[in-house]
C-alpha cells in the first residue's frame, strides 16, 4: 500500500477527516488511526516549536528519531526512515535533514508515524516510518532562509547560510536550494607516550590542530503527482566539501625539546547525483521504475614533516589520494494493495559500482625532495555488478495482529584489476515479522531475518595514517558478514502524546568483519629499505569466525505539563551493546572492533510566553569505541559527554532566532592506545599512549525566516 496526501477511496477520506479533526483541535494530542496503526500529528501540533521547515517538524515527533540510511551501495539498503507523501525521495547521497530542510513548514499538512509494512518496499522491515504529507492546494511560491554564525574558543568565526524555494502549480512542484556550510573546528592538547611497565616517559607531544570545514551544495527537485495514481520525481544535487588540517606538534622527552612535527592535509570531495522515478497503475497495482547515478571524486594531499628546534626540516613522509567512486542503479517494482487478501510487492534491482583508487606514498628528505615508496595494494581498480530480486507481502491475521514476510536473493560479482582477482557471492535473505496492537496505546513487534553486509571498497586499498603513524593494508579477499537477527520491540503511549519504547536485537553473525593480519611482499609500508622478497605482515580488514551481538535500546518522549512544567518536553535514548568474537591473536573472546559499547542522549525543551520564547538543554554521552589491531589496542573517546544549551526567540510566526553554546562543560576528547611487540600474541603491552584534546566552547547564533 502507498500512502498519499489526496483523498483516494474510503480509507483516504477517513484519513483526511482525521487530519481535519486534528487541525480543528488546534494543539490537540496525536490521534491513532486504528485501521492501519498510524499516528497523525497535524501541522497545528508543531506550532509550539515555530518550525521553519519540514525537518523542524519531523525531528520533533515523539518517540521516533529521524535516521538516515546506511552508507551502502544500492538503493534499497540505503533507505532511511522518512518518506514524503508516502514515497521515498529518489536521492541517496543527500541526508534526510538536507532534503526536509528544503521544504517550507507552510507546505506540511501533517506528519504521520506509519508501520513499515504499510509503506511497503524497502521499508517493510522497519517498525515505524515517518511520513511527511504535503499540501496539494497551496499553489505559488514559498521558501525559507537561514544564516548561522559559529565562533569556537579561538574566536575564528564562520558564517553558514542557505536559501530554499518551493513552487507549486497544481500537480507539479519545483524545489530549488543553495547551501553553504562553514565551521572552524580547532582543538588543542597533548600526547603522552610512556614505556611499560616502568611508566617512564618516552615522548610528550603538545599539539595544536586547526580544521576549517566547508561545504557548498546546489540542489533541485521536480515532482509531478496527479490524482490518477501516476507520479514522477527528479532529484539533482552537486556538492563540494573540503576540510583542511593544519597540525603543529612540539615533541619532547625528559631532556627537553627535541623536534617539531607538522601535518598538513587538504582533503576535498566533489560529487554529483541525479535520481529519478516514475510510477503508474498496472494490472490493478502500481509499477515503479527508479534510476540513480552518482559520481564522487575524493582527493587529498598530506605531508608529515619533522623539524629541529630551530625549525630546520629533517625529513618526513607524504601521501596523495585520488579516488573516483561511481554508482549506477536501476530498480523496478510492482505492488498491489490487495492481492488475494495480501499487500504484495515484487521487484528487482541491478547496480554497477566502481572504485578507481590511486594512493601514492613518498619519503621526504631534508631538502624537501620526495622519493616514491612502493606500497602494495595502494593502486586498485574495483568493479562490482550487483543484482537483487525480492518478493514480500503482508496482511492482518486478526484486527490486532499483522503478519509480514519477505525474501530476497542477492548476487554480486566483484573484480579487482590490480590483484587479478574476481569472485561471485550469492546470499538468500528471508525475513518475517508479527506486530500486535491490542489497543491505541500498546504496540509489540517480533521479527526475524537474515542480512548480508556490503563491502566497503576502501577496505581493498592500502594506505598510511600519518597522524597515528600506522599502516592500513588492503584486503581484496574480504567477505561480507552475514547476520541472523531476532528483534523484539514494545511501545506504550503515555501522558497523551508521550511514548516509552524498549527494543532488543539478538544477532548471530557469520564471518565477522574486523581487523586481521595480512601477509604482503615487502617493502613494508613507508620503509624504503625493506627487502622486496620478504613477506611482511600488516594490519588489514578481514574476517574472523562467527560471533554474536546483543543490542538494547530504551527510549522515552514525555510532555511535562502534568508535572507542573508548562510547555516542557523531555526525550531520552539509551543504548547498550555487547558483542563477542574470538580474537585471532589472544584466542579469547572480545568485542567487535569499532562498535560503540553504550550511548545515552537526552534533551529538555520548554516553550514560554505564549510560545514566543523557548530554552533547552541537550546532553550526549557515549562509551568507548575499541579497535583491535595487529600490534595495538586502541580505545577512542572513553566515557565522553557533551552538553549544548540554547535559548530561542520568535519575534513573529515566520522568524526564529536561536543562541546556543555547544560543549558548555568543555569536555575533552580522549584516546588510549596500548602497543605490543611483535604483536598482540604478547600478553603485556610494551608502551602506552594517552591523547587528550580540548575543543572548548562553541557559540552559535542562528536566524531562520520563512516566506509564503
């Protein structure tokens, strides 16, 4: 079934009536639609937040967070949890926040929370999807503009801004947007490298980093949505991103200054994406075709140079990256709302994906002369032809119990030219779910399914991390991990439009993707004196054995009026993860590499003075991100916390001005690294490195204005 913002048939008219009733109630609470389990929030409900655009509205829905899709190849797997008028935008590289921010709030009739099986397609496996329903009667121009000034603790201000405009004329609409993002991200701190077990100081590095992130984006979209079930959409986007780094480090030991190190990086991304879809009635159902093309070039020039106390160059290393990514997708589906009592969908997708990677490494002598260093696996051409066919269906078994099922077969042929390597992988991915809604307050869901992860082509390519002085090997034999997942969810509506939700995932993972030792012929990395006939071992992405993962989430969204806090709302989300896989070095069970152990976020907001003023606090905390490597155990950001406070003024219904302070407690970033020799088969580390960085407090002043 496809959602629509027009009154089509009895069910559509009932929904329109419900939305109208909600509008008449003003700021009334959300209304549950028992027929298909959706919850409706009329535009009047969002007036308390003075929204400028659809993002300001969708991100305020209680109990559901906007989630972008995963950064994977293909169209289906990259779906987030937001649709517009019941349809997924025919775009992939662009975030949902960016897409929704281009839609003026005046164009939004309502926002719905809808069970995934009602949307159909790639959303069937999701418990809840946010549907932003737009008006079909507000012809003419509307738009929004915003500007933001950010000032970090270094007082280097940066100005961001954007303008979007939407024109509607009957069934046709045109959306144009231009955006400039700018932010200076300085940090300062130190590294302490000590010998173990003695604790003697080996090095102290006092560091200053200066980042200057910039992104310019031009977006356009066109839609044709007549009332006969036909629709067409075209989306285009061009972007340029850069984030240069200037790094300075004063390196000393117990005897005093010994050298100065610098790192200069100039990374840049230039990309273009064009997507389109067309749907029409066919054989009692709906046929839809989707096409998408994306190209992105990533370039980086970086140099790590060493100097004497007198700032005389003594040498260093340099690395250049020139990677070109390509993706072309074609997808076709056919769906029927009632085929022998089932909502039914079938279709297929084919994609061509490429990576042309060219990474070059050189040593730098005291005269500044660059000498190339051969590094195996740093020039790679990867091509993949990927296809998937699927079928899915669902129906109500009882008035309160819904069953949904699906199956897909995926095949992928990957070739790596430099390694003269080719392979074909095939996976079968079944799934099924039961959802029970005994009344308008409770929702319970049980689901089981098999998924296959996608390979990151960057893992095929070798490179060097100059900032951490370590090598990353490429591994063309890496295989995607396969996961059987059982999910249980329970949700309860409380205090009117509040909600409490608890979810548990239990995963059985085959071929866990992690870090493994890989043998390569010398020279090993940036050492020009290595013997080319010697087999070296470097750290690279690879597969371990089978593993398991448990993931728990608890979320709550509450209005606080009944607790005496007029106009107040509180939201919180807590996650806890435990994973286990056998380590190839210690032969003991450990966590998966680079998966966050826990996280907690909460926010409070209160609207005052007839909604002319608001203030709030946002809190985020996260657990460690462990990384297990060949000769190193790396823990990034253990127990990190972050606070943001803001005050918001609304001079009129079209204007919002917000002053905020980020990281008000000046929480630092931390990192711990233990080093082992010759690798982690040795039980005790020989050295420890502690990194500490302060980012200070960043102030931001933002003004938003809507038009039309």
